């Protein structure tokens, strides 16, 4: 079983920045993909950013140029640096990780990000 513990959400003004962290309970080398999704009220969860084990990244068009995903394998942690935040970024953000060879992945508990003045 894998546990993913997120932190770093909160309330920020438009134009501000936040950094989300997701610490995994096992070595990040065991995952072939780690990343972040978000969910708006009444909507399906959507991809924000992912990173593969070889460092390839994929970002949603809506966050390109503003968000950056990174990983610290020594800490088994994946980060989402969010800059130039907009009110439409307000959502619950979920960490995701899939173990190499597994059909399904694991989810964190979610962290609320609210962008409002």
C-alpha cells in the first residue's frame, strides 16, 4: 500500500504563488509516473501536471508557463510550484502516483487551493 501526503494548499490572492508538496511512503524510484490533478466542484478530476520516471513532464494547457512540476527523489516528494495564480485555479488538488507495472495508481487526500482577493 502506498500513502501520499499532500501539503501546501491554502488561500492566496490573484497573482500570488503557492507550492504544493506530496510525500510518498515509498521510494519515488518505484513510480513510473507522479503528478497532480485538480477537481472543481461538480466536475471530474482533471490533469494538471505529471512527471515520468525519466523526467518527462506533461502540463495542462491552462497552466503552462505558470505551473512547474518537480521531484526530489531523495525525499520521495513531488512538488507543484504554482505562480501567477488565478481565481479559476481554485480547486481541490490531488497528488497521484502509479507504481511501475501497476494498472492503477494511488491518490492523496487532496488539498484545497483558493485564489481570491
